[in-house]
C-alpha cells in the first residue's frame, strides 16, 4: 500500500484489538503498518477485507498442523472479514517445491479430484461454512493458456527466483530443478491477483510464495496484499514439524478416543505451544492457566483441558467427555506426569523389540507373553497382535498398570 497515496485512517481501540488478534501466535506479519491501515479502513468504511488461504489437495486428510492457519482464518473471520478457502487443484498438478530438496512428483488429475472432495469438508470443522468463500484456482489458471503463462513468467527474473532458499540449495548441491517448478510461486502469486486479496496466510515455509503475490498484484496495478506466516506446528515427537511422513500427527478425522489420547501424550513443554497455536482460549486465559501450573497445579489438568477442547472441536463435547472416561478406564488411571523418554531407531520396529529396547520387557519372548496377557498398550489402546510393527513416530507405551515409556521411533 502506498501510504502517501491513500487516506490514513485512525487506529481506534477496535482496530488495535483486531491487530492484537491478527498477531496472536504469528511468526511474521508483513508489513504490519499496512495491515493496521487496512483494518482501520475496513472499520471506517464497513467493507470487509479479503483474506486468502490456499491449500493444495496433496493428500485426502488434514491434520492439526494444517489447522494452525485455519484457526487464524477463523479468528479473522470472527472479526467480520471475508475469508477465501482456495483449493489449489491446478497448482497441485505442479507440486509445491517449498522446502523440498528434490522435484515433487505431480499427482494425477484423478488423485487431485478425490483429495479435493474431502478438503473443505474437513476445513469446515474450523471455519464457519456460511461465511466462507470456496474457490478453485483452475478457474483462472486454466484460462491463462500458453500466451498468458508466458506473460506471467515475464513478471519475474530467474535471478530473483534463485534467491529462494530451496532452489538455491538444490542448485548448489547439483540437484535437479525442473523448469515447471518455477511456475508454482508465480501461479500462487497470480491467485492473489485473481482474488484481489488483502491478506494471504501460510506457514513459514510459504513466505517466498506469499511475497510473490504482493509483487504480482503491484505488477497488475492492484494494492498489494499483506502477508501473515504462522509457525509450523511441532508434532507428537516434540522434535519435527507435524507430518504424515514422520507419523507424528493427529488427523482431524481420527476417532475421538485416539485424538484425546494423542494430545495427552505430548510433553508438558510442547503443550503451551499447542495452546497458543491450536486453542481458542484467549491469551489472558492461557497465561492464567500457565501461572497456575507454575504455582503448583498439576500440568496434566491443563493437558486434559486442551485434549478436551480439541476433541470437542472435531467431534462434540459429549464425545470428548466419553474419550476422557475411556482413556482413564483403559489406562487404569492415565499417563503419569513424568515418564521416561526413549529414542529408538530401525522403524518399522516390531512391538516385541520396542518393549525390550525401551526397557519395558526383559526379552522379546517375555514381551510376547505380556501381549498375550493383554498387558501392553500403545497410546492407550490394547495390543493383541504379536506381529504389530510401529512406524516412525511418537508413542506412549504401557506395560501393566505402572510401567510407561514415551518412545520416539526413527
């Protein structure tokens, strides 16, 4: 926004509160002054701002990591702004190279269609469907044609494209970079032109693509969007970002009992990051709860509250209550406040070897006996199959009533 060319609006108390909501948990909000002026203008004119989030349907399911930006969308939606849930059915044909050290294999049109059909249904568990605009970027990307694609490519230089970290690193390492990958950030930026967005959201790994939207809007003579990036949610293992490939995720379509138990399995330290990024509680409420825990309240109380809030959001309050009761019944009192953490390698690893290497059974034969006696649980669920193999990820493993270990399996 060219501040010299537009009317400046006063930052009222309501605008300041909207800015505080915007900034909650964010990594960056760029440029913050422009966003404050957009908020002030919206309040003065009554014209809602257009807020865009694009997701590529690369898989059929959404996990809690995806909901970090969806939560921010909901917060801004509740301020009265127009949110646009953009399904990147066209850009998925290319595959987002962000954070990649190799070319991403493109999906087929059939795979994309199947995944896209489930995406918004799941996102609607966070967003208000009655106030959400759903768009597909094939609407305008298909119409570009060869001429339009050439004109779009002329808006950015190869030198600037190679400043992007993943492209630069791959070039330095001698890894291949396909020409079509350069089109991805250009097309994502063109989405912002087509939608005339005022703000685009994404994870920290999307910053380059989001800034491309600002650049292209200026090329098309539009007021440039602001950019808001959210941190990447750390997964159940407490180490890596939540990812299906790391098996450290909670899918939002998982059953209530599994969801509840998995939230309870995270560390006390990670819990507060999850509160900031996933909870709908105010920052003041979270700070008060954290002070109570620091003052001696059992941290498990706070973790149960978080587990119930998340389970309620994606199921119901009744399902969350039932999941809490089921968890305590199955684990005979739940997970102790402090349990040893064990890191193992060799995934997928048989449950017998897991028990032995984690120090929960003296031998694999004894582990088999414990399994046959229904004395082994993984994330609160009884294990009955001696041949069970655990993939890479984080698990709370229990033997009997009192022996526990948090197993981080690589």
